């Protein structure tokens, strides 16, 4: 009887974790789609994705937004494939942090750099939560198999 309560409690906790993760990732996906749609519509109407972009800037500044888009795609994939989508979001978020630390170190101007570091964290956390949910689900699934075998 007590074991059943423990199992049900873990399942309930896992369902809550998944709910929070899906809500958070859904907000990130919606914002990502909104931003991408804005750039796409601007490109279709004017022929330029961002008419206010500075000219002659380093190519490396294009990589973090591209990696963020891949992270959003990973979060969308995580709704179906928790591990794969979560790992995509984690790997590309960490790659963004590496670029940030090398190209824009925090020692330069911390007030200016809070936005990219913080936004990347908002993308990274749901990826980590999807992987955490997958791990908890696999762990509970393996425990159920061992109980059946005994």
C-alpha cells in the first residue's frame, strides 16, 4: 500500500514536471515563431530580413541567433521525442554560451550582456527539463520491468 503511494507520487511528480516543461517550452516556441515570422515577412516585403542591421559586422554575430533557432526547433521536437529534442536544445545552448564567453565576455559590460545570456538560459532550461523527464520516465519504466520479472 505504501509502495503504491510512492509510485503514484513519483508519477504525479513526473507529470507535473512534463506539464511545466511543455508550458515553458511552448512559450519559448511561440516567441521564436513570432520572431522568425517577423523576419520572414520583412524579408518577403522588403527583400531584407533586418533593414536596421549594421553593416560590416563579424560573421560570428550571426551564429547565436541561428543556434537559438535550432534550439527552438529542438524544443518543438522534444514534445514528441523528449531525449532527442532536449539534447538538441542543450547542445546548441551550450554552444551559444561558448560563443558568448569567447566573443562577448561578461567582464566587458555586464548590463549589456544580461539579455543574451539570460535569453539563452530561458531556452536551455526547458531542454534540461525534457531530458530530466525522459530520465525519470526511463528509470520508473525499468523499475516496473524488474518488478514484473520477479
